[in-house]
C-alpha cells in the first residue's frame, strides 16, 4: 500500500472518529467513510452487513450509553499499515475502542471493533 493511500485512510479514520462518531453524524460523515456494503464485526455484538445495519447497530449501542456517543478525545495512538488501518481511540473517562479496517476506494469496506 502506498504511503499516500495510508495517509488518506488514516485521515478518513480521524474524520470518522472525531466528526462522524462524536457528533453522531450517522448519514453524513459516518456513512461517507464506509462503503455501502461494509461488513462490521463489533466484539460482543452481532455482525452487520451494509452501512444502514451498521448505523442502526451503532445508534442502538449509543442508546445503551445514555443517547449521546461517548466522545473520542485522543487521536488514534496505534497505526499499523498491514491491515490498511488499525487505530485505538480513547474515550472520555478512559475507555478505549480498537478498530481494524480494510479500505476500498477511499471508504471502509470491512471493519472489526473492540470496545
């Protein structure tokens, strides 16, 4: 993978975390940074297929935490190229979310999340 593609994917991950997730912009920034046919496996939850199923699952998760996304406050701290992108986001209060993502044409096509 070329350095410019890695840089673009990492920038997309930051946009997804800090603009899409934190502001719950599900059908804007969040959707734009995923492919329509995204496959997502969130540890402890069911696998989703397609962006709408992923949005529905994330909205349901957010409802269990009070209705507002737990804010990601720190830049991603671990970045591994071999899987396209592997990042760790730190939530306010100290929790962490690990995301391993495979990108296709500038959008996440496959994603694995541990919270």
